[in-house]
C-alpha cells in the first residue's frame, strides 16, 4: 500500500521559508521538446499562514526523496527545469514553499 504523495490541507499551516528568485534563464537549445530552465536565488525565512486548500507533501514517506528532487527549484532534473512550472512562475514567485509541519 502506498501513501499519497500529497495531502490537501483542511486547516491552516505556517510557512517557514520561500524561495526568492534572483534570476531565471532558459537555454537556447531545445532538448526533448523543452528548453531547460535554471534559476538562482535563495530561501528566505518568513512567517505567514498558508491558506486552507493548499497541498502539503509529507517528507516522512517512501517517495520523499523523489518529491524533494522534483519540487526543489535548483534541482537539475526537477519540475522547474523541465518547464512544468513556467506558467506559475510568470504569475508570482516560485509557487512551492517549505513549512515546518
């Protein structure tokens, strides 16, 4: 039996850090129908409530390393690199944040 990779929150949680993008760049050469994206920046500490309905990915599960690798903005093979989050980062900062719970 597998645990779910994500859990939709029914109660508020507190955000501990957000990735603040300094620069984002796409390579000119297309590879497998994608233009790989790289990002530079840093995590900044903050204290704000994450709204009810947001998703949380628990790190105490079998697929935690995979989830972290896919969600980390500086990952060499993550969702940001392969353009999955391009629309989301156009609207705001990196849409995935770290929490303490």
